């Protein structure tokens, strides 16, 4: 939990302080929880994660949105999948 949430928050804070303009964050397909969709979509509801890990990844996505909203930091969250 600390590595994901605190680490991401620290990175975003330092990026803002040192005028970094673009940040890429590794999220996870785990945020989709128990979705039954054949094809995942960014439009899907991802607000009911089913594990602590997924919760922290979703929290990081929300924190990064907040930094974008407040400070104009360009943030890209990539939701990686395993194959």
C-alpha cells in the first residue's frame, strides 16, 4: 500500500515542485475487478476493486487526476495486463 500510494504521491509532488511537465504511471488491469466484459474499456466502472492491490492502483489513478486538475501536470496512467 505504501509503495503504491505514498510512492506515487511523492513522485507527483516532486514532479510538480521541479516543473516536470509529463508523467507516466504504471497502473494495472486489476482495477477492473471482476468485470465480465470480453473487452475492457476506459469507460467501465472501476470503483469496486476486489483486492487491496487494485484499490491502491485505482487510488493512484485518482491522485494523478487530482494533480492534473490542480497543477496542470500531464499524467498518463497505463493499465498493464498480463498475458
